[in-house]
C-alpha cells in the first residue's frame, strides 16, 4: 500500500494522522511529496492533493468546500483519519481492549484530543504557548539544522505516538471506571449509596450515567487502610453536595469523630462536610446511612 502526504514543513495534524495510520494499517510505503504523479498513484493521500473523497482514499481538507464535523468544525487531516481509522488503531495501542469499550474510547479521544488539533489547524481556536500543535511543530528543522524534513517528521511521529498511546490508555481507564461504577450502581441495595472496591474516577459515570438518586460513594484509599464516604456534588466540578454530611461531624477526627458519629473506627470528617472516613468499609457505609437519616 502506498501512502502519501505533503513534503516540507509539517504540523500536528499530518504528524498524528501518520501515527494513526501506521498503527491501523501496519507496514506501508510512505512518501512525503508534492509531485502530482506520485500523489495520483498513491492508494491513500492525506493533507495534500486538493481532494476529499473517502472512496478513493483521499483525505485533504484544504479546499473551499472542506469536510466538517457534525457541529460545523472543519476537519484537519488527523480528524478525518481518526474518524475512519481510529477504531482500528485502538486494539494496537491498547492490547486486549474490550470491544464494548471501543466506541467510548474512540469518542473520548476524538472529542478530548483530536478535536483540539482540528480547531488549531483550521484557526478555529487560538493556540497558546505550549499547545500540543506547537510542540509538534517544534520538531521542524531550524534554518541552521542539517536534519532533513522527512527525518524530522518521523521523529515527530514517534513522539506523537507516545502521546497518543498515553491519551488512549487514559481514555480506556476512564471508560473502564465508568463501566465499573455503573455495574456497582446496578448491584447497590440502596440507589443512594454505591460501594467501590477501588479508588477510581467516578464523576463521569454519575453525571453521564444518570445516577440522579446517588448521594454517597464509598471507596478505599490507595492501600485500603481506610475507607472514604464521599458526598456527590449537584453537578460536575461543583464544590456543593446533594446531601452534606451532618454539621456535628465536621472538623472532628479519630475518637471524637467516632463518638459523635456513632462508629468505633472513625478517622475524620472534613470541615466543609463533603467527605469523611473510617478504617473499615462497613463503618464508611454506616456513615452514609447515618448522614441520610440525619438529612431526612
């Protein structure tokens, strides 16, 4: 298979597009050129050629009637390549990924990672110092460098692959966490209290999974030496609580907290009333139950 993109200066979209294709397609003949004959003879062309035609393997976006996302944002080459080849890439970047999670991870990367490159490449969003797009562009040879643009492109692509792998693994972990929280919610005796066996990101599952009745989530610390009873905020990134912990508990620790809360192994209650803890899962659950009873 022959794959072609443009020669010379490169940007984040063509570098990441190449990285995605390299994982999705495996080995292929690759050339960076603006020779029209080589472009026309290629099986797949991206970011050059002036043609967008998926059936012909043409993925340029530099034309008046350029391809756009459903929300109207113009695609860059990596947006188009990720759209059509991203799902094939994920099993290579995340070996053993559950097929049920493929779409969730693909979408997370598309919206949380690829979209920003589309926006930057098309001038839809401003690019501040340190933006990923500028980091990739920094791999272009300086005017005093002896490195070729093609060698610099491959170096940038290796760097981009590392970033992509990390982003995909984080998205996968997030998807697994969401699945775990929703499974725990289905098994919960009381829809107002969920118990998790691991500390993991639970906020997305709560708000995107429609857990409207949930008031408290129970989970252990990193080494399972204590358990947290955490209130649920009314909305994402909020410091409020659907049901705050009792005023009488707040700011207390150890024996005093245990005595006031009515358990034997209490650890603390935060002064703001959003989290408290005990040394056992059973006691952490009891704290949630007592808080619910006190709030009724």
